[in-house]
């Protein structure tokens, strides 16, 4: 299934969770941390200007709308909610 976002919306696939180990040996998943989330842009709407398909972007934990298709979680987010683009 393919999702085509409208206007200034972007479809993002979440990056895989990176586990961090505390000094006590407990693993803390990325979603439990209070920091921006990361994902890859899969589709962009017709009015999106700053990001393009394939960009890795940062966004707030509670930004956009989460959807699940075929057991894969995606996020539909407004371009203005994207905090930045990760450059490689």
C-alpha cells in the first residue's frame, strides 16, 4: 500500500529503536527518552519545500499522526513540525 500525503504533509517511517544501556545494566529504548525522534521521509505532499524523499528528519515525540499498515508504523506529519534534517 502506498500513501500519498496532501499539501504540506510528509510520511515518515520511524528509524529503528536504539537501545542505551544504563550504568546499572538496564536497557532504555529510544521512545522512553525525552529527545527528538528520528525517521526517514517516504513521501511528501505537493506543498512541501524543505524536505525530500530519503531525508532523515528529527521531530517531536508527540508530533503528527501515527498510522500502522502491514505491521509497520508510519507518521504523517506537517512539514512545520519537522525540527531538522540529519545530514550525513
